[in-house]
């Protein structure tokens, strides 16, 4: 039941603006999946592996992202928000569970597609990807409009930072740099500020090189 735990008083609240960068990255990368899959010629082992690796990587990042929210955010909201708002974290958890089922199916199809060098399950993989994308887009929009404002009211900056640090521990240095490059590039697509740190600039250069190899150009 809601309100079993009091929201910490007189502490800095979570700044959720960074989540918008994460969502921009997911929107950009997942929307490119259908074109990547459709563009693989059956029997092209190298190209199949490259696309499969990328899709698997992004699905793993999305799953880890949702797992962290399920652990660090939604239980806190369920115990702190007014009763009338407790449906928000419950909705987020349910949407995560729905997406996890689709991603499990996608990963199974991806395995078969990769093993066959793109000659089997390509259409099924494409259909599952196109099933996942609208669910993911709807979830992120609802999270931004409903859940993040609640997080800013009821989750402290320290608690938010704890989640970020846990997420950083889930990836290698190379993977972290790639994700930062993806977020930076997605931000440039949205006319965000030019990268402000040398690490962001290096990560952006690494991602541009990565995406040129994946797409044939900076998509």
C-alpha cells in the first residue's frame, strides 16, 4: 500500500533529465532495427553477425536499464506516493514485464537467424522487432509524462545516483563509452548542446566509427 514509507525530507531530489538522454538513445537505435534486419542478404555471415551483435547489445542494455528501475525506483514510489498515484509504478513494472517477454522471444529468433547466416527466421525476427518498438515508445512516453515527475518528488538525488552507479557496474569501460557516444549522438539529432567533456567527445567519435561500420554511413 502507498505511503508506508515517508518521503525523505530536506534532501536534494533526483534530477531525471539524464533519463531523457537515455530514452533518446533507445528511440533512435530501436527505430533503426527493422532497416538493419531487412538489409541483411541471406547467407551474408559477416553482416548477420554485425547486426545480431548490435541488436543483442541494445536489448541487453534495455533489459539492464529496466532491471535497475525495478530495483531502485518503483518500490520506492509504491511506498511513498499518495494512494491515488500508486498505479504509476505498477504500470511501469507491468510494462517492463511485457517488454521482457517480447525481448526473450526476439533473442530466441535472433539466435536462429544468426546461426543460419540470415537465411531463417528473418521475417519472424522483423515482425517481433516491429512489435516491440511501439510498446517501448509508449512506455518511455508514459514514463516521461507520469513516472519521472513522481520520481523527482519522492526519490532523493543520492538514491538516484546509487542507481546510476549500479548501472555503470553492469558494463565494461568500452561498452560504457559506446553507450555515452550513442546518447551524445542522439542528443545531437535533437539539437542538444555540443558535447561538453573530452570523454563525451571521444565517446562520440568512437560511436560514429561504430555506426558507420554497422550502417555503412553515420545513420
